[in-house]
């Protein structure tokens, strides 16, 4: 009897809305995706609301939900903690972890000019900026760790020995709010750097807000005319003169292992700290395959590791960045590339895995419409596909096809259970 394996691909920010630059098609609808379409025709489709109706989620909480963890009854521990774990920073109960963006502001009024410093942030610039901060920022009685990750992204951890730092604080990043520990994307791309405030009356959260604000003020003063930024200005690049902070957390996560939850052996193929952190928290063995856009390398690695695991979750970052930049044509081209360089190689390679039936779950973590330049609560298309699945009329992996799919609308935490049921119903 053949073994069954599941390839579970989440395309970051894949959902979108009709765009005038694409003759009012979405990037998925406009893209040339023969290999994705072939997978779609072998299965069923529908729509997914990853976290909840009316919630425009960040990727961390969206991925947890898409893996079956919905936090309806417990407070979420926060993205800062997940990324701290994902990039190897020592994190303990009572520390305060935050996710940050290197950004460009007008230092006279703290107006945000670019949330990601123009997206041109080299590893060398990140390392120099972080070293400068480590060596010069001082907060009385507080130690901190700062680590650059990929591009404009950075992770921070504050620790005050003998004190639990409170997590009930507001972000300095105006593009995100936090509710019940969950980071919520707001419909904004500008604004001013916020002052962090305590959201509770406890002294520990007031202390955390004070630490965050002292750190932010010192960073701005330190970076304003540092050598790295003088060099960037000579190259006509935006300066990195601020860190936007969000999603504070102070608790170490303790969740049921995903292998125990589904009685399946899971692995992940991921490259961003948030997805690496999720993998570690859920007990998945994680693999890496180069930088985010090395699609052929990811396909080759996937074809190797699927032999040793029941389910491999793959996270592909590309589409989300084009959505944030409002670049519909770029997002369409990126989807073309993913189909040609990733799904083609996977489709051709699975036939070489003898004695194995491969099934696909393909969806996204959230929508990032180019006309909004932000995450939204718009549903995401989903495909469940493979040999013997009772097919519906799905012909493409698109928003419009998904509205007619037999799965209807489901929620992220239901995806894996729904897929398992589809496999159980497959034709003999």
C-alpha cells in the first residue's frame, strides 16, 4: 500500500483584490501558473479566513491558526517572543521581546518617511547599526539583545534581573495594534512614531513602556548622523535612523506538539525568523533552503525531506512584499516565478518518489492587497489536491475560483482537519 504524504504550502500575503494595473484582475488571476492550475484541477478549492472575521492578521498568528492553533481560549504570547526564539536569542519568562523594523523618519517631528528604510538594507548595514546600538545605548539596570534578521527586520529582548517586565504596552509602530496579544495590521502606511504607553495599571508594564521609549530616543539620537547613514546618503539611500517596535511579549510559549496533535510527523521548510520560531515552538524539525527567493533550491530540498516526514509545511515569502509596496505587476511576476521555479520542479519531481502518494494543501497566511499596501481580512484561496480526491469544478488557484469551490469558507484552524477528511474520502 502506498504511503500518503502532504506538501502544505503557504504563500505569504498571496490574497489580493482586483487592480487597475492588471485590467482589474488580481495578481493571481493575471499570473501564468500552469503548474499550480494543474494541481488545482486535481482537487477542491474554497476560501480561508486565517484568524477571524474582521481581523487583518500578522503572519505569526496567521500561521499558527493555519497549523491548527487558534488561541480562542488563551492569550497569545506575541510575535516578539516568536521571533526571539526563531533567531536564537536567549529568552526567559519575564524578559520583554519585540519585533522591530529599521525605518526612516524625519527626526524633527518623528514623522515616518519609510517604514522599511526603502527596503534596501544590506547585511553589512544591519550589522553596523546593531553593533553601534549595542555599544552605545545604555538603560540603567537593563540589559538588552538586538539581532538583525532579514532585510529591514530586527528583534529585541530586554531583561531586568529580578524583575518581570510587563507586556501590556502599546507599540511605537503606528501600523499595528495588539489585541489579546495578537498583532493586528492597521490600514495605514505612514503616521508618526508613537510613544509607548502602559495599557495596564501595573508597575511592570509602566516600566516596560519607559524602557522602550528610552531605547527609541537613544537610538534616534545615535543613528541620526552615524557613519553608516552618512554613507547611505552619499549613495542616495534612505537613512536607517529609527526602529519601529511592536508586539511585545514576556511569556515563553508552551503548546501541544503538532506531531502529537495530528499523530503525524511534521517538518517545515522555512527561512524567516517568525516561521523558524513557530516550528521550534510546535516541535517541528525545520529545514532551510537559502534565501527567500531561491525557489529551485527550496523545491529540491522539499523533494528530499518529504521522504522522511508525513507533512512538510513550506512558507514562501515573496508575494507579501510586493503587496506592501503596492506593486501589482511585480506581485504577478513573482507568482509567475514561483510557479515556474518551484511548483514546476515539485510537480516533475514527485513522480520519482516511489511508493508514495503526494497530496497538496496550497493557501496563504493572509491577504496583502496591492491597493491597500497592508494586510487585510479578505479571504485567501485554498486548494486541497491529489490522486483520488473527489474533485469539484476548480480550474485555477485564484480568488474568483475559490469563491465557487466546494469547501466553501473555512477558518485557518480548520484547514488541516479539513484536509485529512478529504484524504479519508478519496476514491479507492
